[in-house]
């Protein structure tokens, strides 16, 4: 009997690795900005509230991440503001819309010396 699942287990592992990378970067960015509750970066939805707190917006703005179409534009605004918060150009945050840059930019913001 052929027991092939079409590689779905690799996609699950890849998704978990990407989640771990992005949440760890978010954790490091929160520490840079001086957030005392940076540990919630690893908890789904609460990490969106943490992002809002880092850019000085109320926690309920996290709902905008869940609204189709609006979430695309809101994410651009958020990453541009986060880039400014850690001392980089806001256009670096705009690069988050580019494929593969959306993996590199959080790492750069989290681990750069600025």
C-alpha cells in the first residue's frame, strides 16, 4: 500500500518554522522597543495586539489584521511604523509586501544594531 500524503507534512513543518521565525523576530523587536510584555509575541492574536502596542495604537486595532483587504494595507502601515520605531527607514517596512523580503525584513529589524 502506498502511503504518500503528497508532502503535506513538509508544509506543516515549514509553516511551523516560519511561525517560529517570525514570532521570535517580533519578540526581539518588542524587546528593542522596550515592551515589558514581549513574551506574548509567541501567542496567536495576542501578538497582533503587541504589534499595535508597539506602534502606539489601542489593542482593538488588532481586529484590522483579520479583515480581508484591509489587513493588507494595515500590515504595510504597521511594518512601516515598526521600522521607524527601531530606528530604520519606514520604506524598509514597506518592503514587507515583496516576496522573500517579508522573511528578511523582520530578521533585520530584530537583529540589527540600530
